[in-house]
């Protein structure tokens, strides 16, 4: 059974709300881990959620599978928000779930609300008994705040089946080949792609960060998402007339760079933009670009002195006194960062400005908002504390909080 046009539009709006809830979760996570200044991004995102609720989005019966569950169990508004958060999470992140604490601090804005609402995730609660929400494998804690949850396979598959279009209705997809409006929009897609590379490296070659207990997606699932992202970027570039002038592609053509080398530039750029730290160990770069142990050996040549990146001056590699390749660290010269961000010929970008740009990107809802915001004068600047180092370039992952 597939959804009709009205129900499909309704589900699209509900998923947009779910995406906002996911952005709110990432904003909270970034604040708690020190990657983003406290307050502003969280409040902006929460206001966006509240605005959608004030517009009556949840006043109408839910469509399809979600509607059948709602009619059967008479979910509260907060329980519907949990469903939408986990549905959006499942679509975007696969089987990687959220802890009960992460879920509840999105739905509730106070410690009292979190404690009062924790029973929504109890084993006998409607969300659990109807089979919509399930604990992840390995969730051994007896406290629902510390357990990990995902949208169940059964509900996810039902929603996927309902979203299928019949042959007569399967027209051209709206996002099949949408041109890039600007090089910055392309950079944001590159940031998402290289974040997947770094998550794959963590899955293949290294343990999770200290304090990280989040279950990981399978390697096969990550590879599928990477292939889809690469193909989508390529399709959009092919329909973008001005793509040859995008700074990262222009530098690639001028210096005969391959895809791996362009990806390395993007990883180093967003290492600085998101964390305020310019340096990244070469070993982490090589892992992100590799899929096999053989490639770990082969691709270290990208960062030797005779490689295109160091030879052209696009990347500086600093080795330790013993000159061991894998103990070296790499960074982008300031002129490369300025060029990639599209600010050549202007005063250098300060570390504070880059951190501000990182915070802005993280709360960005879509490219339309970005272009609406371009050229508007900055509001009164507030002093921001320096963000701590990120964890392998991940955005929106779990956190190891010091409590």
C-alpha cells in the first residue's frame, strides 16, 4: 500500500519536523562536547520546532503506518515527537540509535521534563509495547536514560513501502540533478561525504573515541551511503555550469589532483572550520581515504614530499624529529583556507570567524536559508569560547560527557 498525494505531502512535512528535531539533538550534543558555544544554536533550532508545532502540524491525524499506530495507542504529542525524531534518525543515520537521555532532552527543555517523561521509554510504555521503538543490541543498562533506542525495523520497512511510487506515478525526482547555486553549497556536500569517510575509517581501522558507546552502522551500510553521496555530488556538478570555477575543483585541476587528494583538502578544511584546530595526523587522513589495509600502505604516498599536495604547497606536512610518516601532522596554509572558502584577496579569516562559520553551518536548515542570509549585517557579536577538538569529523554523533 502506497500513500496518496495528500498523505505523502503530510509525511514530507512531518519528516521536515523530524529533521529539525535531529538538528536540535546535534546542537545539544555539540554544546555538551564543547564543539559549539552554548545557547544560540540550540535556541534557534528549538524555536523552529516550536513554530512548526504552533502551525498545527500535529493537529491532523498522522498518515499511513504512523497514523495506524497513533489511532491504536493514542500517542501524546511528546510520543509523536519521539517517533519523528527516531524516524528521521533512521533515514539519515541507519541503525545508529540515540540514548534515552539524548531523545528526551530534545523533546523536553528541562531536567524535570526529562525525568518526568522518561517513562515514555519504559518497557511497558505504548511506544515500546506497540513495537515502534526498540532498544538496540547491547543496551544493557536498566536505566532508560542510558539505554539506546532506534525506530523498529518493522515500522521503518512499513514507511519505506508506503513511500514507493507506482510506475505510472514515478516521475522525475526533484533532487535527481539539482545544480549547485554556489561553491559553498558544494563544500557542505563535501563535508557530509568526508564525514562518512571518517566514520568508515573508525569502523574499519580504529576503536570508537574514548567514552563513545554508540552502536555503529555496518561497513556495508556506510559504503552504500558513501556511494550514494558520491553519485549525488557528481550528478549535481554535471548540471552546474559554473562548477569548474569552484575553488576546490579549480585548485584540483590546476595541480592535477585526484579524488582522494580533493577529499583530503575538504577533510583538512573542515577540521579547521569545525574545531578551530588546523592540524590533523596524517594517519587519520590516510585512514579516511582507505577501504582496505593495502590502501593504508599505498595512500600514505599522497602525503610524501613528492606527492601533489605537499609539492604544490596546498598541504603542509610537519614530521616529528624521527621523521616517521605516520607520526606527521598535516594542515592547510591560510591562503588555501581563504581560497577554499571563497575569500581570496580579502583580509585573512580569524580563528573566531571560522568557529562562527562552523556554528552557522551546523544550524543551517537548507541552502535557501544560506543564500537568504548572505550579505546581511552581523548581529551584535557575542564573545564565544573556543571550541574543543572534534571527534574524527563526526557531526551529530554520540558524546562522552564528563559527569
